[in-house]
């Protein structure tokens, strides 16, 4: 594969060098911000060697190459363009200029959590390992390993301490959010520490009405409970946004000679007041509202809600509105210690891989579709669905994508019935096994297998009923 020639073809068919404002790449996609978005030729781009799909979303032309290949194409493209390399954040900022406020909000949520995922995943995996020592009945024991052996009890205690990142999640989020909104990250850490200060009361107990001897502060004439915000994902984000905005404002209006002292002092005081008086209660209300919606969809509507939840996750990926899901997962972990959305994410992605294999089986021997189907299937095993969606399942027809959504729904039903939950988020597919609650690990695998096989069966049945022409007639445009 000649990456330089591929880069040249991409440049030629997006309107030339002069039409590219900036370029970056993520795990699978080359992301271009074009000065004139009418000058790219989607059909020609899709037929360039190595390209698995092309779509325009969030102000960016996104060309899917897949892992590793995109790195090499991007490097060749930047060499040809001779422009300063842009970070992914730079490209997003450039593209976001013309986005509406809702899309910008979703992007902001995504940016806050992306950088934290490695830490959250690491801590979740450690807790998963700890649960092996604390789960009854494992290894043929009547009790737990920790009950039986002192070394196991000590190891479990040690693992609990080093997984402390999940206990102090608001600190991590306040840091990342403040940085994302353009404030001083160190001040964000201060706000995060205030959120979980050990001298404050327990907020869960306070909200449930079980707290005793709650102290109240009179702040600016408002009676405020002196309780912490354990699990306060939304209070952390809202206060960080306020902090960053206030810091910029006060920096402009404080004399230069006094800014070194006054800016951080006033920022901490005013932001902390805003936290306890405004954003803490508002964040609690937001978390309660989201929790209520999730409870209705997943808990009270049972398998119907689980089916809908799993089936709709990948359509959200296409629209780019899936970015806010991470905040819901983080809130679930903070409040309950478990995340039931991760298994649904996994089946939704694996199902897209199943549809790819279904199309592989239906494709003519030695056809390009067979090659693309296999290469697009592999990333779904590690939680990447875009190549499968855009290179195969929505390439010529909506039928494979719909079959995958139905398969995901069936996998979601199984996950719900067997109460499959994870201890973290950010990993799905095969890597997701590492953060699944160990007692239900086998059911996680079975649920994913159901989601993988179902689309293949649906496609074969559809093919027998409608034929290849039936699939090809069901066209869809996603550009």
C-alpha cells in the first residue's frame, strides 16, 4: 500500500491543498476540516485504496481507514500539505465553530471523559481483580478467598486502596473539565477535592434522609448543608465550567500587579460558593433526572427497555450524540459501583461485526466486499464499530445495519435478564471482559455471542426471502 499516493488522492478529491483548513486523526479516522464543504467527492474517496467509509459529521469530513493505516496516511498527508500538524482538539475546535449548542455540549462531555478513560479503566480492572478475592463460591470454596486466607484478605485490601481513583472520581472530572473549558487545571483539582472533602457529611445519606447531625452553613443568606458531593459528576462539570469562565473574567479586570494573588483566591472562593449554593443542588437534580430516565428505560421497562437501549446505541454513534453516555456511565459507577450500560455498548458493537460477517457470507467469492467485511469486523472485537458501519453495514443498504441493531437488542435482553454489569467503562468487546463483574463474566460472553450470531441469521433469512436485490434496494445516505 502506497500511503503517499493514497494521501495525494485524498487531497485531490477534497478540493486540493488550498481547501484543507486543518487535519488530524483518531484511532480509525482521518479528520479534515474543509474551507468549502461542497468540494469533496464522496464516491471517489470511498473507492481509494484502504478507505473503509466516508461521512461528514460535526463539521469534519471523516475518512475511515482503520487502525494503524490512518496513522501512516495522515503522516503522508501532512508531509504533502506542509502545514503545521493539528491536534485532534484543534480540529474539533475548528469544526465546532459552526455547530449548534447541543452538538457542542455533547462534544464537551466527550472531551472531558476521553482523557480519563485509561485511569478509570485501570481502577475498574483492579476492582474486578479484587472481587475475585471477595466473591463467595469461587475456586470451590464455601466462603471467599479473603475469608479463608489472610494473604488474600490483605491483597483485597491493598487492591481496594490502589483503585482509589473511582472513590475520587469528582477530582479527576473537575481537573479534566476545567482544563477542557480553558481554566487552570490546578484550580479544578481544588474544586474536586472540596467535592469529596472528608470533613463534610455524606451526601448519599443526606439525600436519602438517613444522615444524622447534619451541619448547615449560612452562606450569603442561604442555609446550605455541609455535605460532600461523593459521586458528584454533574456538580463537578458545572462548577468547573463556572470556574473557567469566572477565572477568565476576573483575570481581565484585576490589575496585573495583583493578579497573581487575587485571581486564584477569588476564583476558589466564588467557585466554591457557586458549588454549594447553585451547582451542587443543580447537579444533583440533573443526576436524579438522568437516573430516573435510565430507571424507567432499563429497570422498569425490563427487557423492552434493554432491547431499545442496546439497539439505539449505534444509531447514536452515527449522529454523534453518543458522547454524553460516558457521563451517565460515570454517574452510575459513582452512585452504585456498577455500570449496566457497558454490556449494552458491547453487544451493540459486536452486533455490527456480526452483520459484517453476514455480508461476508452472502458476498461473491473473491469480491472486494468479502475483504472489506473481514477487515471491518476485526475492530469490533476491540470496541471500534465505525469501519463496520460505514464500510459495510451502511455502504449500499440499511438492511445490515438494521439487522445489527436487532441483534444488539437481543443481546441487550440477555444482559438484562442475567443482570450483567461492569465495574467501569471505556472497554467493550474482548477487552471489556477485564472490567465485567466476575460472577457474570460468562453471561457477558454469551450475551455478546448472541448479538454476534443474530445479525448473521437475520441477513441470511432476509437474503433467502428478498435476495441480493432486496438488500441493495434498501439504500441509505449517511453523508
